[in-house]
């Protein structure tokens, strides 16, 4: 294996990791605050892809502006879902999971009815190639990686350093005690759901230029979410970061050397090993 070949796989792995981390952090945030296992999270990711296609490809907005609008639009959609579907089922996890499955199917069918089966192509906004150390790397992948890192760092800073973020952590640790200090679990749960969906929408929007946009594009990322959160620890932000990087690298190297099926197999083997030897994941719960 040459150095340039290794670097190509390594950079692809970093780019994949940035996406997996964004989706997993959104899922983790929602679960940590609301205790909702949002099976529809992959479909929220899919909505991000369609938003970018509409805003950037059809309406000709700037790509970065389109991405910002996508995050906002998907976050608002998520807030509506939380109020109408999940909030009435608060405290009933089984019913919430069933509702999430129903929401996933509903979103896919609505998109099929509106946009059809034809896959949508998002024109690559930055089609140039970067060349360094004998490696050729698409500019769009580097931009995806940078934006993913910026969004991840912003979320971590927000959760750990701002009053709203500290309030979210307080609600996640003990809703009853936090309510005694005037922290509304209802309001901050709504905020967490919106931010979590916005992150998934951002991931879908970022991946749209290098993938086809279709109603079922969220299925693969949904599986990756479960791999990442089981390995990292359900509800753990730091665990999602570590596991996201691990799975991104595994996918890049194994897909290049072998195939995507082998990469997926290794991911599921890691889940089984983790559940047997460390059920709480690498970091447990933050």
C-alpha cells in the first residue's frame, strides 16, 4: 500500500466520520433529553438532502446559504414533529418507538408522492480537486469535513459552555431536580429535538452533492447511527465522537480494500463485541 493510497483512505474516513458524528450527535441529544429512540432520524437526514436539492439546485441559492436554511427548516420540522407526535406520548417509550417507525414510513411515502422515485442529483458546488503528497482529494469532501467539524465543535461548545447547554445537561441528568431550579424540561426538550433534527438535516445536506438524493437514502445512515451509539455509549457525546471516527475509518478502509458489505459486517461485529464485553459503550453516559 502506497502512502498516497493510505492518505486517500484516511481522508475519506475523516470525511465520513464528520457525517456519522453529526447524525449520531443529533440522535444522542434527543435521547439524552427526551429518552426518545428516534427511528425516524434517518428520514430526517433524507429531508436535509431534499432541502439542499430544492434550495441549491432548483432555486440556485448559494450552497452555504442553502445549508444554513436547510438546518433551520429541518429543525423547525423536527420541532413540529416533537409537539404533534412525541410530546403527547411522553414517558411511553414503546409507543414513541412505534410512532417514530410510523413517521419514518410516512415521510418516505410523502416524498415519493411529491418527488417520485427518480433520484435527484445535486450539482457539486466545488468541483475542483486538491493535490498534495501525491494524493488527489475532491474539494467538496474537504469542505464537507470542515463544515462537519465546525458544526460539531459549535454543538459541544454550546452544550458545555452556554447557559442553555448547561440547562440541557441538567435536564438530561435529573428532570425533577432541574425543574425545582426553574428549568423547564418541556421547553428544553423541544429545543433538543429541534437541534438534533437540524444536525441530521445538515448531514443530509452535506452528503447530497456526492450521493443521489432519494426517499430511502436515510436507511444506511440510520444503521450507522446505531453502530456508533452502541459502541460509543447511548447518550454520550464524547462516545459518539470516538465511535464516529472509528466507524468512519473502518468504512473507508474496508470498503476500499474489500467492499461495502465487509465494512458493514465489521461494524455489526463491533456492536456484538461491545454489547458482550462493555454494554454501556466506550464512554457510557456523559
